[in-house]
C-alpha cells in the first residue's frame, strides 16, 4: 500500500478539497476531484477568483504561516473552513488552500445556540410565573402575551354556570361576565388554530392558542392576530408548562372562589366584604359606595314562587356584575335582596360613569327578559340604589350610612302608588 497516496486520497476525498494557485497569475495550477465537483467548470488554468469567493480578498498573508478563516460560500451554499499557506517553489510563489465543509457543525452550533436561548427563556418564564403563583390566574395574561401570543390576549373561562372573559389593557386586568351564548360556546370548544371575530373579540381577529378542561373549569386562550406577524411559534414545552401553571391557578381559584363568593349570584359574599373592610376599605385615598336593594322580592315570591324570586335576585346581581369589570371594583351580595358595590380609589367622575353603566345594563337585562319563552319570567327587575364617595380622610361608617339613606329615598321614588316599601 502506498501510504502517502492513501492518506492524500482520504484527506481530499473525505475531509476537504485541495487546490493550488499561482500567486502571480491568479490561475489554478492544481485542483483535486473534490474541488472540481464542488465548483463546476473549475479546472487547471481557471481564474481562481471566478470560482472561489474568498480569492477576491486581497489580504496580505505571510509566507509559510497558515491562515485560517470561516467562509460562507454563496456558490455552494455551504459553510467552509479554509486554510491558506503561501510558499515558494522553483522561484514561483504559490498558494495552497484546503477547503473543509463545516456546514453540519455550523447547524449543530445553531441548534445548540437556539437550545441555550430557549432554556434561558424558560428560566425567565418560570421565574416570572413563580412570582405569581399565589396571585389570581388572570395575572398570567401579560406573561402569555410576552412568551406565547406576542399580542393582546384573552382567556375565556366557564366555571360552573359562570362564564367570564379576561384581558389586560392599559395596566388593568379586565373581566367581562357573559352568559353561555353561542359565541362563548364556540370559544370554549375552540381547537388550536381556530379563528374568531365578533362578540367580546370585537372587530379584531383572534386565534385559539390552546385550551383545556380541569375540575369544574373549561377554558381557552386566544391571541390577537397581527398583520405580517413575524413572532416565533411558541415551543410546545413552554405551552405545556404554561397550561400546568394556568390550570393550577384555576384549581386554586375554585377553592378560593367557593369561600369568597355567593353561590347563587356569583358576586362576592359578605365574608369577603368583611375581610376587605378590615384590611383595605377604611385606609384608601378615596372610595365610592353603591348600596342596592331589590324591589318586589316578597311580591314575586308570594305570587310566582321562590324559583322566580331567585331569578329576580340573579338578574339584579347580573346588572351589578356588568360594571365590575376592573379589579378595583367589587360587587357583593350582602344577604337576601341587599347588594353592595365598592370602588377602591375611584378616578374623578368614575362613580357617575359606573352608575350610568349599571342603569343601562339593568335596562338591557329587562329588555332581554321580555323575550323569554317563560311568560312568568318577563317581570321587570327594579333595584333601588344610593351612591356616595369620599376622599381621605373619610369616615367609612358614615359613608355607608349615607348610601343607605340615599338608597331608601330611591326605593320610595321607584315604588308604585300603594306598593309596600320593603
């Protein structure tokens, strides 16, 4: 066996190609089969710069010192490692070049870099999520936007008989309560990639990112579709982790919800109100209170039955829930037909707006009632209200007393002649 020939053939055929160029003429004086196959038309006598892109380079390489550099070769679309050596032979200066295809190595480096980047992103994601584990699940929305949707995000959730839509706008978490209508049913039954517009999605187009069901909760997560959106597709592992965190939040929320909410109406219960009175309400910079009382409950109970009396109470509660869309507005059922709404640190004019929105919402519910198949359920829901607000320093008990007085006055105004005020 010719050892020198065998080694030479192995290096050129399996490792890289070899060429030699006359430095004075720029012509190829030798090219092995590997180089000729890679650069169609290259032969001895060819102008090296017409085939080998790096030969355009006028770098002054030192004789008898190996120069090494990376090169992306447009002609072959490969990443190359090129070694150059300038030497003299028979009083002529030559350049010998070795070309090694390192495309697979570059792809591996790219994959490693992407993996490292993803692991770093996962670490940041988990850090962000862990800081919110004790918070309400909807506070994950900004994180979902950052790591998954890249745009406005909506969570649709059905818990028992309650359907709610959660979003985040202008640094506020927004909750919309919705009946289980066709649009909400479609949203909850959506599969990944389904598109939606209309309803609480408005005129914008949203795509379902993922959804699921756990315990008493069915949910779906949607991201707003953006024209020419170039955001990356979320890694399945990230989605999987996000689902775990989100569903953990749902489970925790169910436990907390049962302890803090009135089962019939879905509003906060009196126990939650007492807690906030001890920890929050007397110490705010400003506060607004709306005290409600439902008219005609006894009359409907006596004439139609308690089933319809409960329907009256639910309708009143729904009108209040319609305006409890921001996380600083809290609606309560205090017991029987008595309800309360508290706005923590209201903005200027916010109480008046909430009162008007509530009146409009109640009017819409009463109009919808006229279309019910059950004629007995077409009664009007009449609710008396007293609204007050105060700035620090305020006396919370005095504000509550004044709201109660105003509610009673409103109750008398809304009573028909001869009706009992109860």
